[in-house]
C-alpha cells in the first residue's frame, strides 16, 4: 500500500527545494566573501545536504499532512552525516588560513579585472551546489515520492529500509572513526612515522572515503522501495567516482607517489574495501 501523493506536484516541490538550496549557497558565498575565506564553504557544505532533505520533507508534509517512516529515517541520517562533517571540518580548519588554491583564484581574477564575487559564486559555490543536489537526490526522491507502508519486516519495502540503515551505520562508523584516528595521528607531536597504518587504516587505505560512499549507497538502497527509485543510482555512482578517481584516492596516491613508506603501506593494505593486511616485508 502506498501513501497517496499522486496529486502532489512533485516537480514543483523539487523546484522549491532547489530554490532554497540556491539561496543557502548564495548566503555561504556572501559569508565567505565577507570573511575573505572561501574555505567557509567546507563548513556550509555538509548542512546543505540537510537543507535539501528537510526542505523537501517540509513541503510534502505541508501538502498532505503526513510523512512516512522512510522519509523521516533518511532525513535523520542526512542530518547526522551533515552535523558530523560540519563539526569535524570546523575543528580541522579553525585557526588556519584560507586554502592556497582559493587565494590564488582570488588574486588571478582580480588581476584580470573579473568580478570576484560573481566568479567565486559560479565557479566555486554553484559547482558545490550542483554536486550536493546530485549526491543527495536519492533522499530528495524519497521525500517527494509515494512511500510504501510497511506491514511485514520481510517484505521488500521493509528490507530496503532496515538493510539500508544497517549499512549506513557501518559506513558512518568507518568515516567518523577513520577521520578521528587520522586527526589524532596528524596532531600527535610525538609520532615517529609519516603514514597512518593503525586502527581502521590498517584494513583500508581510505576508511573515511569508504564510509562516505557506503552511506550514500545505503540511502540509495532505501530509495529502491519508492516508485522509480532505481533511477537515483546516479547519486552514489557520482560520489563514488569523484572520491576514487578525482578528489580522494587518486589525488592522495599522486601526492605520495615518491614516498617509499607510503608505497610499502599501499602494498600491504587494501586500497578501498576493508580487508586483512598483507605481512610486512
């Protein structure tokens, strides 16, 4: 049985949600410009996902006066992920100067006589907004769509929900604990090695990235129970590709390509999916 939202203007709710996200990104750009630090977007980034989740949930509730357990669960999951990321990034970046890449962009645009605010908004902030919309789309789709009522924990709609939540918790553990272990390692003045290979980092070179992708794939699994939920697969595919081939795994390997200690760590440690390490030479 489906919650009847057939008459609800789904695409209008999506449009309202996009507009709210746009305004949120604009505020982030204004704050970054005032502070002369575009790195503030890193703090705004996580909560932006919750802005999308909550806005879509709010509008659907306003229209029909009821929300499903699936909609509530995915919105809470996004909230927990967003809060953890924002807090972690704030702690990691506090007291540090603006990222050199942003400072270089500002200097270059000024020298070319460009409108720095407009260029930063379109090239940095709007691009991040597009990424956010793509990755969080499975959550948005769940919140604006028909949701099956659960009558049996072994039916498909129930399995996708509790399986997705279990996998999400595992992913959250890997990301949060992995980030914490790395933060403690990098800020230990008495450490004697350059490469973190303890804790979760003993079983995968990127426990935080693995956890990140696992959480978004988990929400996709939850989305499979709603009509046409399978089309939202582009969300987890994009974030997985981005992390492995662009900004995460590949970039880190390139940075440390001439590091013998890191090369040995790569030899004995699973690249992405956690597994038991090989013996040291």
